[in-house]
C-alpha cells in the first residue's frame, strides 16, 4: 500500500437525512413486492451458510507487538496487493451502501425489508474475511490498511439519485463487476488460500446480482420505457463504488493492465450478459425517450468495443517490446 492511504480527510459533517424513494417508486415497489418475495425465497434456498474463520490460516498468525509488520513479510506483491486493497476498502463502505439501498427499497413492505437485511448481513462477511486474511498472513501493512479504512468510511459513498429503477440497474451491474473482480484477484494472487476466499465471496456476489437482475427484469414488464431509460443512464454513468479510494485511478490502471478488471471485461462480461438477459434490444412498444436512450446505449457499447480493442493493442505492443512486466 502507498502513503496516500493515510491522507487526512476533511472534518466530518453531520450525516444527511437518509434519502427516500418518491411516490412513483413506492407504487412500483409495492407492485413488485410479490416478485421480490419469490426471489428472496429462492435466494434463501440456494445461498450457502459459511463462516469467515473457516477460511483463515490462523496457524500463520504472530503477535504484532512482538514482531511488527515489515515490508519483506507479504507473500503477495505488486498488483495482487493493490487489488486486494481496493477490494477490501470497497467492501468496507457497507454502511453507505446499506443507507442507499434502504433509501431505494426501504419504503417497500415485507420482502424488500427482508432483502435489505439479508443482503447487508451477507455483504458484511466479505470485509471480515478479507481483513482477517490480510492481517493474519501479513500480506498488507495493517497500519496503512486501517488508515485506508478510516479514510474510506469517513468519505462514505453517495449517489446523485435515489431513483429505484436506476438503483436496481446499478446494483445489478455492480454486483457482477465485483464478482468478477474478486474472482480474478484470487486467481491472480497465486495463493490457494486467497483464491478460495475470493471464490467464496464471488459466489455471494453472483447470487446478489441474480436477485437484482431478475427483479429489474420484472420491472421491465411493468414500466418498460422508464426501466430502459434507467438502465441506459446507469450504463453511461457507471463507476465502481471504490472510486473514492485514494489513488484509485492509478490502482485501477494497474489492475486493468494485469487483466483483473479492464474495459474488455467490463463490456463483454458485465454489461453484455445482463443486457442480453433483459433483451434490451428486442423490447417493443417503447416510448420515444426510451428509444432514444436505447440508441445511445448501442452507440456507447460500440465506443467501448473500440476502446477495448485499442487497449488490447497497446497491451500487446507493450508485451512484445518487453515494456510490461507482470507483477504479483
């Protein structure tokens, strides 16, 4: 980790009132509630109980007061360390995510409230197991890691809109993106313990994605034009919630060069599978605004394809000239 993780933050302001879904969103949430109940029950049947302590090699643990952390101790190096840091600090911001999701869905009854609680409880395990692994194995400086956590939580995470449909679209894409990032981070680490942990977390993220993907699929049948506009708006504005981490752009670039999460993965493995599932380009009966949004979506996907090819060409050139060395 780098010194910028210890960067001081601005004085903390009093928390803003929790945002709330509007009247139109409340009506939609109520109409979707039976489907949310069905999807929640499906999730509860297939989700596996697991315990963070089962994944941690505590036999490697040592007292930090007797043997302080030093830079020569980690088994992970370079990009592997960067990716684990970004993934953990992203997971740390769960209080902000809970606040936003409660604002988007908390006005609904029954299944919506149950889902918010279940999702939050399951997500909470991710930061627990990641921090325990990184601390016990000494793969990251625990002081820098804690300073990064403090910075990240004090900054929090927020969105410009609390619109329910846009929120559903965002979390569907974001959960899949997180699943892939975690899975690829574990594989890249070349550490069987880390790989097992990230595979376990990725399985949770996938189930969360499926819930959000399918509930928005149901919303597309109720309000197709409005839902399409919400989906397009989120695709065009998409950013991972970790973008507030100090030095995020530099770290994201290193992660992309390593093939853990790059523009090709974002387009082909995150956006396209969900858009195909929703049959976005096959929907009929849309209003003019939704048709225009769909046109912008197609143009955006074409631009991403061009950008992905350009990135791949640069990486191929760098590899062929020996200017890129894999680290980790």
